[in-house]
C-alpha cells in the first residue's frame, strides 16, 4: 500500500510502498480517508522535532487522520464506522500511569510515543492499525473534515486548562485573543465563538489585505490585529484588556507579552513550541503584574480522547462556510508536493487516501 | 487612644494619639489585641507601596490583626468574641461586583482600599471599627497568634489558585518548594506539611547556619536549600523536580527560574511583588518548557474571608513549638522601634495593644 514518509537524511516527504498492516487481537484495521498536514509535520520533515521509530530509517508522517473501520477485530468497533485516532501510545507497548488513567497528554517525554511524530509511524498510509482504546467513533458527517478533530482537540485542551486555572473564583470572561492566524488559530477562534461563547474576539496575524485568513477572522465576527502595527502588549491600549489569550504562534516573546495583554484575573494559554532564544524582559514588572492582578500562564501540549470527543462535537457545530474556507486543498497521494506546499493562500490541506462511501 | 502610624514625608513609624472611633450602624467596635509586622509594612513606611487615606497626612499601619469585640453594634458579633479582620474595603464605601460576591481579593487596582496599606487606616490602634462582614470570629485559643491568620490566608489562597490550575487532570503532587524563609515562607511551609500533606518539602534561603529559620525548616522535616549554592533552576538536579513551587521572595528572577524547577505538570505560585528590573532570559526555552510539560505560573495577591477561615483552622493545627519559634517578639506600643526591627534573629514580630482576658 502507499504511504507518505520522511526518510532519514532526506528533507522532504516521499511516497513509499509498504505491506498492509495486519491487526493483532484487540486492534482495529482502519482504511484511511484523509490525513491533515500541519506545522508539526514540517518540523518533523526538517528534522527539528520528533524521532524515527526504533531501528527504522523512515517515519510514516501524519497525525491528523480520519478513516473508516475495515475490520473491528472483535472490538466494539464495526466495519464502516467513521473513526479518528489519537496520537500518543505507550512506548514499547508498556502502559504507564498516564495511559492507565487515560491522560497520556500529561505524560512527560520518554513516557509516550506520538504516531507520525515521536517514535511511531503515523497515519499517512492507505491503512493503519491501532488499539481500539485510541480510536474515537465520529458521526459519518465528519468523514470529510474529521482530520480536523485532532488539531481542534489541542485547542479544546488548552482552553480547558486555562479555564481550570480560573476555577477557584468567579471568572466570567468576555474577551479572548488568539495569537496566530494559522489553522490552529482559526480553529480555536471558531471554537471560542461557537462553543465557548466569547463576546469579543481578536486574532493576531502579520498579513496584508486581501488575505483569506483575515476574511475568515472577520466573517467569524472577530477583530483582526496586525502585530506589525499593534504588538501583543499593546492590545489593551489599542482595543481592550483580554481575559483569555491563546498563543498559537510559537513566537517566544508572545509568551511574555501575553502578561501585559491580559485583563486582571486573566489567563494566557501557551501552545507554541519555540526554539531557544535569549532576550531581555522587564522581569520585575512582569512578575509584579502576574501577582498584583492574579494573572496566570498555562502551557498546554497534546490532548486526550475526551478532548477529541469535545472537538468532534464542536466541529459538528461549526458553520459549513468556515470549514469550506479553512480547508484550502485536498490532494491525492500522487500530489504530495502540492499537499505540503505552504504559501499565503494555503490555510489547511489534507491528503486523501480513499473515498468514503456511506453504508447502505 | 494610641495608634502607630506613618506620617507623610517621615520614613518611620510613630505613635500618634487619636480619638477612639465610634461604630456606625452595622459596624463592630473591636479592642485590638495584637497586630503583626510584615514586609509590606516596611514597603509602606518607606513610601514604596500603598497610599494615604484621601485628605490625610498619615496612615495608621497594620493589616494583620486579632482583637476582641467590645461592642457588637447589633450585628451577629457579641462583646468578648475573638476576631480577625480582613483587609480590603470598597473605596468610598461603594460596593462593586467583587465585594458583592465576596471576592474582593480579585478586585483590580482602584476597586479596593486595603486597611493599613492602600487608602484606609490600618489596625495598629487600641480600638478599630469595621463592617461586620469583614470580620471573622476565631477560637479564643487564637487570641495570642490570631495576627498570623492574615499572612497565612495569603498562603492558603496562593496554594488554592495553584491547585485549581491543575484541576482538569489527575494531579498528585508530592514535592513542594517554598522560595523564601521569611515569615510567609515558613507559614506556607507549615501549611503545606500539616494541612496539604506534601511528602517532601524544600525551603530556599540565603542564610548561614546556625540560623533560627533553618532550624524551623529542618524541624518541620523540610530540606533547607541555600540559594547561594543551589539556584532555583538547579533544584531538580540537586534534589528533585518540584510539583509545587511557592515563590515568596519578590526576587523577580525566581519567577522565571521556577519554570525550570518544576516537574512536568507542575505549577509555580507567585506571591512576591518586585520592582521593575530588566534582565535576559532564554525566553524560547522557558516558553517551550511551559508548553511541552504542561507547566503553569499563577500569580496570587491578597485573600478573602474563606481563606481566613481556612487559615484559622490551619493555625489551630500547627504544633505549638512552631508558633513559639516563629513569633520572635511581641512588643508594647512604647517599644515601636524594637517591634519594627528586622535582623537575622527576627522572624515575626507583633505589637500588643491590650491583653486578652477569657470570658467567665
């Protein structure tokens, strides 16, 4: 079967032919429909993030998948179910306490593999197998866009952690700012509007109009903030102090500028993964500001199956126009280069491995 | 009656004679027993923090009080009740939403006065009056040490906010480090041991042995960490990664070094209030570390009456030796200079305004 993988020492995705996997007991065989492409894939391809499976010289890419069960293998899943897999797996199959309690997203480095990223093959292949516990059934209506469940689950978890940090007092947030107008930023913006019910939304980018992401931001009723004109720390002066800041840029200074952007009792959810970078901060003022206004910064990575569930539900609530405009391209396996192209007209792309045919 | 106040332009506390206050309807008249001295008082005296009441050229000091009700004024309080007052009051008597919901500790600047600190006279006087809603009855056994309820309530709130930030997943913290061996640090250490049940405790200071704070730290079963030898960021290498860091130094670099001291999924509660100070940080690495290990930093200021209640309960649970050794001096009004002295043998002092006599 066809897979899309990155080979050691090559800086680009390639189509490789591999054996179709055989499910073991308790495993489900899934026929892949679509797999999304995202920033982490580019990091993995460039060799900046992730690791190859032990003893292998290639890594099958892809961690945002939707598929159809081909063989339920005696589990609760039946052939024809539309499913989305989670990412993290116990390394060497040894379940640790984080997997035992269904919170693998809280496992530290070394206590998990991530399919398509760290130590385990991903989903960019015609078929994949997985333990049934790492699979979520989603409505057939999500067969086309179900590959967005995984990235949206990342937003769900980040917002959940941030909100939990404000749970020891009455917190009635009204304003939120998403830093970053990539696909994660836009998915988060739609989630904050359609599920979390924020009244006033802002989204930060550095693009000139006309731009498809700015159009989506404004169509969602949010205010576009051009960070070249209005730095993050200036958002309160230019607009208003922000109750929830969701950082999805990976630009390290944003983590610190977020403290200034927050309203009293506000929280910043940090999701980006920057490289080391030394710079000067007014650490005294930032520290004081965190304390005197009860502000918080909360880092968040990965997500667990409950976040996938909430994301699938949220996705079903998003307007059709949003998903249509967010997904700027779906490509066949023979169009790898196009699927992995990333220019100003690209928001979110996916590779299609097979067609979904509704059950009769 | 005698009061201890700071006058405009004078950098030291003075004894002033003032009229004994008359309680209005709904107000309670309290005869003051003891009022603690703490770091905030020194900031106020030096003119670095707080503000004088409108139209006044002096501020009565003191925000850590315990007293006895002299006249309940028709409220639920009766003469003889041992009571502790909270700090924050609605400015100009105008209750805003934070006071309405009993969460004045979450009010931003401008929405509160703080007795003895910001815009309202404190408790260092023979008598004070206060609205009954800002008064907590405590057991008569706390008549001597009830002035510790307020500082301990600050620790209770900080730990509560930090713990809340970890409430969206299973968090079973075992190790905690308190940065700072002042009275707040030591009270927090005792609280983490006797109430929160942490197994392994560390407390940071910069003192040589023999030292009374190090003795208390070790008597509490905690490990003393000399920050001159082991910087905060080196605690994991020297000891272990820490689940909860409680910063009570006001040293701005500690806020950032805390991120490195934390175990995965750990949280740092920031309580100190530093001055502006620019310095270099590896912001990229710190940001990445927060994200990839789901770490959090939570600022915390002030406390509300529920935290006072929890603090009074905690104080009753502390061993007697701890309180005896924490309170290094109780002075009369005629010994102001001694009460406000702060050297290496001083941990916590208080001024005594009257004696408690048990009800018959």
